[in-house]
């Protein structure tokens, strides 16, 4: 059972890691930081390069925090169970 959960966690963790590598480094057919910055600029988020870099830094910080604490980051206001019982 433990090995199955490990395989599942590694597989599911690889998906966002690969997506981030596309956006930041241009790996796996992505456009890299310049392409992400261009997209941010095109939809009105300026300065695109600075915001793309800040988004990457925030994502990395969340990853490290989750690894250190063993818990996922909490999002306030998204408790669907609580909202459904109102």
C-alpha cells in the first residue's frame, strides 16, 4: 500500500513540476520565462517579466513550505464543506 501511494504522489507531483518547468525554463516544449512574460503582458499584467518571475518564486516557496511542513498551504475562504452547510 505504501509503495502504491508513493508512486501516485510522485506521478501527481511530476505534473505541476513539468508545467512549471515549461513556464519558467522552456523545458518540455514550453516558451520559458520570456514567453510567459509575453503572455502576461498580452493580457494586461504589466510588467510581465517581473510578474512572471514573482509567480515562479511564489510557486517555489509554496512547494518548499509544503515539503517542510508536510501540509498543503491553506486558502482562506475556500472551505467548500462549510459553504455547503450555510
